[in-house]
C-alpha cells in the first residue's frame, strides 16, 4: 500500500515573505518548525510530545573560494508538503515488512545576492526527523566545493552521551558514557589506547551518537544514505551545548566536490521516551532509496566459521614465511621461500574447518591469509599491494573448492586491500571473476592502513565513493560484500542488499588486543547498528587468550551466555562462530544454540533495553514458528522478567534457556553457565539472572 499526497504553496509578489513553516508527524507526537532568521539564515527546531528536544538550530553550507556561502540572505520562494505511506519488504532483515510513513516539507530558498537556489527537504516520521540539502540544476550554482557543512543540533541541556572521539580513519573505540560538558576532558583519555589519533576538535564525536536527557528522553543523531559525500562527524560547542556537523576532509583538506543537481545525505534525529523504540526504528532504512538489484535470489544470509581468530590472537600467521625479502608484485617465487610453520590458511587446516562446518550445519567457511604478499605488507613494504588471485603454495584453490562443494559448504573470499584502493579497483573485475570461477559468492574486504596513493582519510568523499563502487561492481558479479575498516553504514543495504555486513566499529577482535568494556555490546545496538548490521564476529568460548598464544595476556570480557545472546541482540544476516572448532567441542551443549539460531527474521520484539546497561530482544525465525531471545548485560548483575506474550496464543513451545550460573562473572568465571528446558506459552513469564558481563539466550520451538 502506497499513498502520496502533494500540496504546493507559491508565494506571489504581492504577499509578504513567509518565514515560518510547521510540519507534524503522522501520529502528531512530533512538531518541526522551520524558520528564516532576520538575516535570512534558515533554522529549525524539533518538539516531541510538547517538549523541545532540539532548540532553534541553524542550517547551511560554507563554500570554498566563494565570496558568498550558502548560509544566509535567503528568502522562501516555494514550499511543498507531502504525505507518504507504504509497506516494503526487505530482502533480509529484522522484520519481514517495514512501514515507511512520513509527512514531508520541501522548502525552496533563494539567495538574493547570488540568485542561487537550495531546497531543504524535511521528512517527519513517527520516530523522528530526517532532512537534507538539495541543489537543483541552475545557472549560478553548478560546480562548487564545500569548505564545511554548518548544520546544527542545539541540545536543550547537559545530556548524558554515549560517544567515541572524532576520528577520520577508525571507529574502533570503546564507548565513553559522560555528560556533554565532560567530553572535552575525557576525549584525550579515550584516544590513548587506540592505534589512530583524534583528527580534530577535543569535543568532536562520531555518529551514531546516543543521548539521554535528564527527563528520560532518548535522542539519536546520525545520517542516512551517505553516497558521494563526506562522512559527517559532530563538533560540540560545550558552552552552548550545540553540535555542528564536521565533514571528513580529503587529502587537500576539502570537504566535498559537488556538481548540481546533487544532494547531501539525510541528517537524522531519532527520538523516544522508550529506549526500545530507538532499537526498533527503521527510519534510517526508510530514508534510503528502494532496492536497485532486480534479481536478489543470490543474496542469502550466512552463518559461517573461519580461519581468522587464531591469527587475531597471534596463535597463527596470515603470512606463509617470515623472512621472505621484499619483492615487486608478480615476480615473487614463494615455492623457494622457507615456510614459517604458523601459516593458518593451509589445505589441511582449511579442510578441518570445512569438515566442522559440514558436521554442524554452517553455510560457509572464511579463509584469511590465503594469498601471497602478507609478509611484505606486514614486515617490509608499507605500500605493498595484493593481486587477489595468487594463492600461497600450501593453499590449493581448486582443490579446496572441490572439497567444500563435496561437503555442501560455500567458501568466503578475503580481500585485504592494504589501503591501496586504486590498486583494488584495477584488479576488481579480475578478482571478482576469480571468485565466481572458484565458487565464492561472498567476500570480506579489508582496508587496514593508510589510504593510498594520496593519503586520503577513510571517510572522505573520495573513499566513500570507492566503497560504493566496490559494492555496485560486486552486484554485477552477484557477489555479497562484508566490508571491514570501511565507513560506518547509513542504511544503504536497503538499496544494495548485497551489503550483508560491515565492521565499522570495535568488534570482537579487540578482545584479543587488550579487551573491550563488558558493557560494549549494550551500547552498539543504540549506536553503530542504527545504520545497519555489523559483522561483530561473536561466539568466543575460551576467554583466556593466553591458552591460544602464551604471549597474549588478553581476556575476553564476556561470559559464554553473553556470547550466545549476541547472535540475537547484535543483528546481522552474516553471523560468524568466531572461535576455534576445538573450543566449541569442549562446550557442545552451549554450542547447540549457535547451531540452532537463525540469521534471518520475520519479526523482532525489543523487550527491555537501556543503553550501556542491558538489551533484551526476541526474534522470530523467517519461515518458521520458532523464536529466539537474547539478553546482554553490562557491569551490574541484573534479574530480568521476560513475558512470552509475543508467542502465538493457544500454542505450546519448548524453551531451552542458556544462562549464566549463579557464580558466573566475565572475569572470574566466564564459562559458568546452565541449560534448562521448560514448556512455555504466551501466558508464561521467566525470571532470569544476568551476571556482570553476562546474559542469557533462549531458543523457543513450537510443540506440535
């Protein structure tokens, strides 16, 4: 069902200029006021349930090498309103159908001095506001360079924030919880242990930014549909509590190259007095264009294992040899190199992973370190580039393909670009064709290191365009993409559903690099996952990393029950069981939940949530009557009361509850868990303990 109603108001010369416009959400809970200030500066505010959540905030863009920027001296020459209502079906997702319902206001502004036009388009949903700048074709504004976008988000007080520092090259930080006024003092501390450096102001933060007011209003600031534009950060004026957009610069310091007609991404404000409604919001997806891939039959959610964690922990190596000299690509002869004995991507080991996947019903196996060049990149040459088609001597591409096929297991390709995106683009057609020729339908791409050749930032317009190019090129070859170290997602998976995963945050690998806060996974659903699914790589059962590598003293700050729950709370159509097969063999009763849990859903219910504290989610597996529940908990032990009223009335189900034992703790007893079975119905309730850094997972199967 789709409904669109348009109205237009043209202000004729004999009328006084109209400076104020108002827009209401379909349910009436939100009111957005647009206004021109006395100097012609556009501004807006946002009201939720009669409370101001965003005070009067300025809009506009500062241009480079231009006598007059797009900031002020505007008049309103046209306004259009519209109502839109439809239901659309995602190829994969948390629900089978999504309602896209909003009221729209498009304000056409004219800058008298330059005779330039800008349209600011607002869409007000029942869960928040999206707006963007549009630049129509016109005589006096064709090519221009953005010096800075001046979009403001004026807060109403010194809110509590869950934030990571502004950084143009990584989002791999633990989140800090603080008052807005404390960001300046805490920002330097937050960057101390990170490999990257904060790139701008000490009050700069990244989106998606989660806020909570003193009176219990939750506010999320982010962006949607980031295409052909620089990624937005936010810089805080901590005297006035005003955030202002701060775009990622390119290697020359420019923020964006524009050619009209063009438009910015959407700036998004999701608001609720219920934390679970932030998690349930589909506004970011709704602000993206509909699916552009006509045939999506080849896009399939995946549960996989992989040759990965043992390299992350230092137990094994990506590289085939340690002492092979720096060589030019294409003339290396690794048959003459001395193997280091630690190379993980060898035929024998990969076959054991394939056997394990086949035995336990996994769809695919990822193998990293299969191709030549890792020793040069790691040890010798900072500008080494891969060719993505040449395997090491101990990895038989064709033989592995045939073996996997005989076991009915797919293989997932790995492309580490070493940050050399131009090299990757030159090899992309050949690399993707190599994948198809050898039975690979999905690729995990990596962008570790400085972006070459110009020293671009990871989130500038130029590299954002590369990520989009790789995604669209992969669609031509019917290849699914899981991009690591790329820009954070902004709902683009609606338009290109072959983007089945991203990293773009501090994932499980950091548990082997010194650890993450035990409440980290209770923040990510409110921040990183607002833009799309994350390849978080959960499922670690051995928390003491020194048992894999005696030189690595890291500890995974989580219980086994917490790791199981992540398969439900950290939504992704691409889910990895990241630990080694031998560690799963030690806990096969707990491993059963990972085997059973779905990766595609027809319905999701957000039962209980508080950012930084706990998240409880129930999901219904697509095409079945089965449900799965996950709860992840932060530092403080907590008892939850779960109502099963989401189940069909009149039916009985067998629930298997995987939970923390009474003495479980993420540091002292992370492997202490219990498993119990019980019969439940829609009238049932469950009281369940979650330990510090713990949680619980429940599989619910209909009794027929």
